[in-house]
């Protein structure tokens, strides 16, 4: 089982995604902003993966990923976005919105995070 930090400013979307991740056998921590996510990362060295929304006020998912690389360069980050193309210069695995549990499972597996538990 892995610990996944889910970052999304939309509480309803985060709740649904958290349920999907937990159903896959992982522990989920949620944050509603990039700033809050950075606080979680500072306090929780056990986080194995960050899945972040791209479009958030204050700090985009790409900006959060850059800040995370400075703090924990080995930490994989998956960017969830409904907008298709990433901003210029962004080099992150993406999860297109809307996504299914199977797509989410594949993104977690492709990020190299722990074995997926049985459902």
C-alpha cells in the first residue's frame, strides 16, 4: 500500500478521486491548494506519489510540481488536467480528466508506486 497526496481545489472532485484511490488499496491524503500540499510534504515523508489538478488558484499543478522537485526530487507527480496540452516546458505524466478508476490505476502504476492492492 502506498500513500498518495491528492491535490485539488474542488472538494467534490477530490472526494470522488480519494474514494477511487482508497478502493485500489492506497492511503490518501488530500490538500486543497499547492501551498497546503507543500505543508503536507514537509510533514509527511511517507508520501509516495502526488496527483495534482493543473487548474488551481494561487499555484497551478505544474508550479506545484516544480516546487516539489526542489524539495523531493525523487517524488513522482502526476498532473490531472481537463485541458489537454501542458504548458510550454512542462514534462509531467498526465491523467486526462475525466478519468476512470482504470485510468487512475494505470497512472499510479506507471508512476512506479507500490503494487496495486486487490479490490
